[in-house]
């Protein structure tokens, strides 16, 4: 368990470049870019209706990236499954991406660096 001393650096910054959704396949394609100064080791991806403040994670047990996302680099996630428990519509959906970094061998989620974007499903 990380101690209170492990805090996410303030220069961790991620952006969502593109979010494309298939309503019939209940899948999401997502492109993110690391615009900060640190490697991003993991991402927590959450989806839900725009009007719900709490979103559901759609990549549980699959947060850690195969290769850390270095500053300036982009990565695309294809065919992320949106569970049937999550209500999605053609217009009022939102995705959140919370980056995490490794500090002293602990994975530290960055609560102040969450990126969010609304998206449509076709």
C-alpha cells in the first residue's frame, strides 16, 4: 500500500484526442496523448452518461500499459467493451481517463489529472 508520501506529480497531463463508439457493438475506440512531463504507466478508463458524476471503469484488471506512454506520445485503445450495465445513448455519453504513474514501485493514480470528453455512439 502506498504511503501518503507517494503523490502524483503535478506535471502529469493527459488528453483525449478521439472517442468513437459503436452503439450496436457496445465498443469504444479511444486515442489519448501524454501532454505532461512524466511517463504514464497505467490508465483507468471510465464510461457513463454525461449526467452521472460516477462513471464505471471499463478496463478493470487491464489498466497497466504494455509500454509506458512517454511525454508527447499517443496511444489508441481499440474495441474497449462497454458492459451492458452502463447506459449508453447516441448522444449523451462521457468517457474519463485517469492516468497513473509509478513512484517508488507503487502505482499512484493521478486524481487531479483526469481527462474527460463527451462522445456519440453510431
